[in-house]
């Protein structure tokens, strides 16, 4: 399997696994909507921690990051201004 394809498969498998865990009886997720959005963005190639922070930033006036690559991806999926200091 090619390296890029393998990374996609691992990311996809992790998303499916996390969604499956969240759906188990007795399992609760503090904020399911942002987690679901973050998992979707993870499958699209974004880092999960970055995606979760971004998904929870809709009430903020701006999202600040030092990561230029992430900023470019973030600007494509949210209306919140993404700022690089």
C-alpha cells in the first residue's frame, strides 16, 4: 500500500473507531456536535486536536494559530477569521 493511501486508511479507521466508541451505550460525549465536525475534518486530513479547537471556536471573534498550513485549511472550512500573529 502506498504511504499516502496508508495514512488515509489509518485516519479513516481512527475516525470510524472514535465515532463507534462515542455511539456505545453508556458512553457520553461532552459536546457531540463539535466532536462530530472534528472527526469529519480529521478524515479530511486535519489534525484532530486542531480540528476540535476549531470546531469549538464558532463563538470566537478570531482563531489564532502559528501553524500556517493549518490556518490555510481552517480558513476553507469556517467563517471565523483565522489569524497568524
